[in-house]
């Protein structure tokens, strides 16, 4: 076995370049012929003096021998990689292994070695889900070549299995995952920059990819096209991100306002699949994004758009009506009202009662639903009590200081402190009448008193009440309310994107790389959603984090044995699926042995050339 360096020329461009091959010599009759075992490519950078050491180490790995001397790390890494490729490239037909029939071998059980363990469970279902969604074909139609498609699929599945940055994904692809075996790609030879280049390419093709993907999803799952959900979330950066024009400081939903942010807008259908995604500035006003996201969406006439109150501005509602959309939104009005005598009852998924009062506008074009939830009432009552207790404790401390020798008595300073209490009271101060009486000089406070005066139509007087608005006047209260609850499912989508699929934080300094990171996360979510919908049909309702925990236990591993005749037997296969994992595989209708079984017998003598 040796390495041959060959100069060749590109027939199309005329460019000359050098390529490297791993070659063996074999005797055929009276002739010795050279056989190419592996194409090592153009980027093979090991110095020529170390080529014999590399070939020797590859032979040792193939023959199951341990090296008496520790090889330098670069040589050992390359040897492990090329030996694994040689075993993976083995043609079963040539070795006579073409079925699952019994195959007995005479081996030394004490010689067994288990090498190259790689995770395969998440990768297996990820490849399956992306195949269902037609992602490989969509990427090919978008102009990605073979290696670009493989890197894109690897990046998406990496986000599903080990969420992190592109650098973390690259390391996972090279060192921990068997995804290369499933995609027939040598990720150990893929440079990090290729992941970034493919990310850039996905962003340039995003519109066509999203359109084709949702069309495929619509066909696959026969989705109703009557409901569209729209909401925004944001994610934060590590660093200043001066090179990203959209990285701005704003209100962080993760309470990371100390970091630059970007905002992700998602348009989803009623089943939770993403129809469109777009990145906005971190300080964008939610109400200004709706028209940008819905224009050109090809939603059917009369489709219902469900939005949270931050987006439900008067201008947006007017635009929806003008463009023949129906809407169901959380009202932005501050005043609360609820008449239990006019309410009807329905129940949520937890069988808790929801009371709904319907009020139709004078012109009959809009309906308001005043909804009351007992659980929400208990939560808001507890919050209000906590805020009131804190506010009154602050007032009591100021009042007690008037009677202490060193307590604050300056009238103006006490007013300032009352102002600070009001500022920190979460709006609870408006429910109090506070009286601060000065002495005759007007400079010192003589007494401080307060009285609770709840303002009608607020959280204090109507806890647990919220209002929905819609121009769908034909649906009953229960149907409208259940349709609105889809928006809470969208919140779970955002939680999955952020926590389960690694959307946050973002480490990229360039705007296009940030968009690529978010888009890959969205594509990973589409695959996760497809898997969860299939599993839901079998009453398996685990979160992706729960599913990933079950899937992650399965590994592919190579077992190496010494045979009595001096040859070495290599068997590579997946570990047996445990009961919970087997249940998932059966529900998805896929094999419980991803990657199949690879067997190869190596003649130690004939591998030394």
C-alpha cells in the first residue's frame, strides 16, 4: 500500500492540478497491477516523508493490529479516517455477503476491538424526515450540487441532533456522528468554510426553497389552508456585532437586552409548519412587519390570520380587511369587561372551563369575545397581590420614617421616593389614593396615608379576562376561541426553535451568516414537526427534547476480530434499538438498524505492499 501523486488537467477549464491516491499492488498471474483504493483528493497535505508511516498505520488498522509506537496525531487521525472509508467502501457482493443468512466465522473472541462509535439514531430519523419532505430534490432544483446538498442536509440534521454554531456542527459531523455513512459523504474531509458557503447559498435560494417545501408539506399532510398564524420572536448575539446592520438593541424576550438582537418573523399554517420566515432588525416595531410577511404568500381568499396584540394595530387590521383576509387577534384595548350571565362555556385541552361573552359591534361587522379563565384569574390575582404587597410595604416604610429620629422627613424627597415606588409598581399604583400632608413650613412631611381605590375595568377588578377581536361573524364562540388557541402552539414553536434547536445565541458577525443560521434552524424545525405529526398519529406526544433523548442512545460501531486463518474480520453495524427506540422506529415505519451491516475480511499479507 502506498500513496501516488498524479498531475492531471481539468478538461473543461484546462487547469492543471495535483491529486493523490491510495494505491495497492496485487499480482494477477505473472503480472503486478496497481489498484486505486481511495482517491485522497487535491487537499491532501501530509508531507511526503510521512506517507509510509500513514500507509503502515492504515494496514495495522485494517489487520486489527495495535501500533507499538504512538503515531503523531495528524497521522493517526488520517489513518483512522481512511481505514474507515476503506471498510465503508467495501462492496458486499465482492465479499459474498449479500443477505442476512447465518454467517459463521472462526474467530478469537479475546481479540475483539470496538472502534469508531458514532451516533446514528437522530441522524436516521432526520434523513427519513427530510426525505419525506423532499428536501434533497428541492435543494437540487435550487441549484445545489451533490456535496452542497450533503453539507446542507448534514447542517440541518446537526441542528436537530446537537444544536449549536456552525463550528460546533462541523465538529459534530467529523467526530461524533454517523450521518456521513447514511449520506455516503466523507464529512471528515469537508472544510468548515464549506458549511458557511452552503449557508450563504441557502439564504440566496430561501424564497424558492420555502415555497417548494411548503407545497410538498401541503401535499404530504393535506393541510387546511384556512388559517395563518403570524408572530415574532428575537434572539441575541454574543459580541458587539458591528458588522451586522440588523443587530440592534431592543426588548429581549429572553431578558438579554444587554446584547444586540435580531428578530425572526414566522408565518405558519394551522398545523404548525412554517410557510415563510424573515429576519428583521432587533428593535423592529412588531406592527410594521405584517404586510411585508403576508404579501405574495398566495393564501386563499378569506384565509384567517391569527396574531398577538403587538401586531394587531388598527393599520394592520385595516390592511387585512382591504386584502380580503379574516382576522382573529388579541384586542389592544385596555379596558376589561365581563358579564357572566351572558357567557357560554367551553373547555380547553386540560378540561378547564372557559367562559366567553360575545359582543357584536353596532354595524355587525366585528365580534368581540370577552373570555374568562379561572386558571388565568388565579395567576393574575396572585401577581396583583404580590405587587400590592410590595407597593404598600414601600409606603409603610416611608410612613414609619416620619416617626424615627433619623428617618427621611423632607417633603420633596419623600415625593421623589413615592414616584420611584410608582415606577416600579407594575402599574398597581393607579389603584391607590396617596395623601402626603406637609407641616406648616411646607418643607417637612407630617403624615403619609393611602387608600386602595381599584380602577374598574382593569386586572384588579376583572382578573382572568382577556378580549379577542374578529371579523368572522358566522362562527360560534367555542370555535373562535379554539382557533385562537393555535397561537399558543406558535409560542411552543418558538420555544422549540430557541431551546431544542439551538437558534440562540448567534455568534456570527455577518448579516447573511446570521440569516443562514436562523434559516437552517427553521428547516430543522420543519423536519421535527413532520416527525412529531407522524408520531402523534400513534399517540406519541413527546417533545423533541424527549424524542432526541431516546434516539441519541443508538450508535454505529465497528467490531474487529482475529480469525484462525490469520485474516481480520471487520463488522460495522448499529447497536440494537432499545424498546422505547424500537417503538419510535415502528411508528415511523423505518428500519431499526440504520446503515445496515457492513462486513469485510482483510488478508493481512495481501494488504502489505
